[in-house]
């Protein structure tokens, strides 16, 4: 009886964690979409000119189907896991993953403190906060890597980092072509970027999270061939869109 109660309590805590994670992602989607659609001062600098030139409705639909799609998919994966959680409140015993997780969580907390202080704690959530704390916590725990919800979230995160961030934003910016989008720090120029705490805060969360994603996908049965192929493919697609999209809009 005591064991059954402990299991129920563990499931309740896990579901609470997943619900908070999902709510944070949805909050970001809603707030950022409104900012992008209305071209608010905080968001407009992150968008390339061809998106700024769209009507508000078209801009909202376009962003939801492209750069924000991964947020929806990760929230979906977490919701599927919420329905039947396979996560255990038990350390996965990997010191390497624990180190990455702690760095992610620390950066998420720093984003809350310094990002909140910068906006007078009126700026709401943004992805560095909930990805740092949420993914960092998840990667510390034991879970079934083959569970459908977990796999949806992991694949969506892989494509998000490799496509919109590395392919669409980082690589073009390295060659002097700023596309806007997922990593708006590049719009401030190289010096403004590398001397910014907020750049490094975001950078560590975005790129370090990719390592546990690769590891857990492999542990879940996906071969390195497919993991590497999808990573390179997402980068190639993101890079192609960086140069092709302005030609169509």
C-alpha cells in the first residue's frame, strides 16, 4: 500500500512538472506571436524584412507554420507523455549528462533573474528560461527513451536547433548575412553579440541541449546514421531557406 502511494505521488509530481513545462511553452508561443504579429519593439528586430512586410495575419500564420512549429511539437510530445508518464524521479546516473543538465538549469535560472531584472519582471517567459530549466530537469531524470511523447519532443528539439538556429541563423550570420529569426543576437553585430551576457546565456541553452538529445535518441534505438543524417538535413534545409525565402516574399 505504501509503495502504491509512493508511485502515485511520483506520477503526480511528474505530471505537475510536465504541465508547468507545457504551460510555459504555450505562454511563450502566445506572447511571442502577438509581439511578432504587432511588430512590437521587443520582437521586430528579430524578423527579416520580408516577414515584416507581410500582413499581420499572414505573418502570424507563416511564423506558426515555420519558426514556431517546433514549440508546438515539443509541447505536443510533453502532453503525450503527460497522459501516460514514463518519467521517474530518479537520477539517470550519467555524470556527463548531469553536468550538462546543471549548466542548462543554471542558465535557465540566470535568464529568469537577469532577464526579469532587465524588464522589471514584466517581460514574461522566454525560451531560454523554460528550455534551460525544463530540459535540464528532464535530462537529469530516468525515462523511457522509446516512449512516443519523449521521442516527439527529442526529434522536435533536434530539428529546431539544427534547422532554424544553426542552419537558418548561425551559419549565414558567420558569413555576414543576418536572417533574423531564432537567434536575434546576430542583429547586433559580432562585437555586440559576443560581449552580451544574454547571447552566451541563450547560446549555452540552445547548443548544449542538443548533446543530450542525440544521446537519448541513440539510447532509444535510433542509429547514429539517422541521427546525424537528420541533423545535417535540418541544417541544410535551414540554410537553403535562409537564402531562398526572401526570393518568394
